[in-house]
C-alpha cells in the first residue's frame, strides 16, 4: 500500500493495549477504520462493531459489513498463567476467534490482507522446543498453524507477527508486569516479584504498531511469520531496577516474594527477516520507552 488514506481497515481487540494504539495510528493516517468490541463503544474516529469473535456468524457479518482491505487481529486472552482453568478460555479466545476470521476473510474478502498477533513464546520445534510453556503459548502456536494452512490451501494473504514482551503508555491491565511495578513504585509501595532471573525480549508498543503497518503493506509478507521484538535480552530484575531508577523510587521491589513459573524460558526474537522483508526495526530503546511509560502513569494515576 502506497499510503493508508481511504484504506478500509478492521481492527479486532481495538479497545486493548496494542489495538487502541493501532486504531489511533490508522485514523491519524486517514484510514477508514472499523473496530470490533464486545461492548458498544462510542468513538467518532472509527466505526465500531459489537461482536463475539468466537461466534462464526457474528464474525462473518462484521467482515461483510466492513469489507476491509486489511484485517488486524489483536483480540486475545493474553495471559502467561499456568493454571489448568486457563486452558479452555485461552483456546476459545485465541484459536476460535482466529479460525473464524480466517474463514470469513477467505469467504467474503479473499484478497483482503490479514495480520495476526502471535507470540515469541510459541514453541519452535526447529530449535528443539517441543512443549509450549503455557496454555496461551500453545493456543497461539495453533493459530500460526492454521494461518499457514489457510495461506497454502486457499491463498489467504495472512501474516503472523510473533510479538515479544510489549510495554508502553496506556496499558490498563495492572496485572501485567510493567504497569503493576510502575504503579506500585509511584505509590511508594514495594511490588512483589519472582526471582527476576528470566531473560525477556522487550518491545515498545509504538514499534509494534509500526510492524503491523509494515506487514500489511509488504508484498513479501503473506504466508510468513516474523519475530517482532528488540532482538536482545534483559533479565526481569535488571529491567525493573532500571525502571525503579527512572522513577526515583524509595521503596525497592521484593524479588523472590513470588515463586518462578514452571517452564519459563528465556525469550529472544530473531528480527532479521522483519528487517529484510518488512524494512522494520525497533526504534525505541528500553530506557527511553520505560521513561515514557513511567511519565504516562505518573500523569494518569
């Protein structure tokens, strides 16, 4: 796409962290934005559709009404929890919704581009990973498999972005690591954390939005899977200590107060293919991104 002005784009998960940033960017670029939510949402900048993406009929109706040139699928049950009770909701929210969208696009707008949000936590058998670390990771892995099948069998132009640990301003879920720690430190409290030894690949939310737009615009993207993160690792402990320094916190985090999760693995993305085919690279270093994030939470208590 030479530009986004007038392009019909559908965003699922549009009220979520990444989705809301993507909707804002697209409307600013002049796209005709359609957005999906489970509840009525008033916003003059986009046309909102109320739908349950686990319902195939509702998904089909939204696709036909929006007639999008590109669909960004960000709706998801995002959790790193290991509890058995999470298996069913993560399966339904992640896999059912994605398959319904793939089917609806294949039926109604077969030339429409589809960009899916995957996860760097998906198993990589080629690297020796044979077991998913969480219900969320295995559901995302299954979505990637269906996406490849839809592309190979029915030529659906779908791309999957395996996204690293996203952070940035406006993340409302205070159970997530950066919002939880930031808001606790700003209140003068000591957040309770795991040992912090796990290595994580962080990525700032605006850089993720850049990647979605690049994937939707690149002729080389359909049928492929791209890692979207920084391509480097930093331990959770080092990350949180940097954040505490930026905030100027008096109270320090309590590392080791919570047990480490089983099957946690070091995260690191291989962003070479994204650089080569999408001309995408992260632009925001961690310290800058954390400073912007802390400033936002400080201004929005």
